[in-house]
């Protein structure tokens, strides 16, 4: 027996449209948080139809990272767009090594001064929050 569904899935909204709607909702509560140039960038994002972000889009993401984190789904879409697919593993140190390998691939050259900043995004009143003991040990050793 074959089951046929008559319900059509709505086409998923593009990241640019979701971001514009997000900032329109924020503008009702606060002052407008994006400039006309950034709004133009979001509109061009659809036309570009790229799989990964360019420098201008990465700059937008870095400038508005805190605001985007108010909407977890939108933030996750931007994270995937800017950084690519997440690196899945069960060991924190192995995950750091894989992430560093991916960074070296993107950097192109291994020569010259390079710095890596690791920021813990989960915080409480006492400071950053690590997900596991291996994260605690790694970050304490790095400091």
C-alpha cells in the first residue's frame, strides 16, 4: 500500500529574508540595529545564492552575532552559512584538532603570524561555562 500526502511543504525561507524579518521585529522594540548598507547586503545575499559566506557577509555576522543569538534557529542558520557544517565528535580535544585542521585548509598558507581566539559563548554569573571536564582542562591549560 502506498500513502500519498496531499500536504505540500512550504518552501523554506532564505536566510536573508529571515534576518530582515528578525530585524523588522526588533525595530518595533528598539532603534533600528542595521544600516541601509547592511540591508542591501541581505537583499543581495539571495541573488548571490552562494553556499558559503564572503568577507562582507562574515563581517555582518561578526558585527551582529549577539543580536542574532536572540533567535536560536536564525543564529544556527548563520553559523552554518559562515562556518560550514559543524564538526561532530565526542572528544573535545579531537574536536579542537579537527577545527584547527579546517582553519588551516581555509587559511591557504601556514606561514606568517596567525592567532586563534577561542570564546566560550555559554556564560553564567561566575564566568564561562564549559560543557565537560575536558573543556575545563583544555581552556585552563590554554590560559
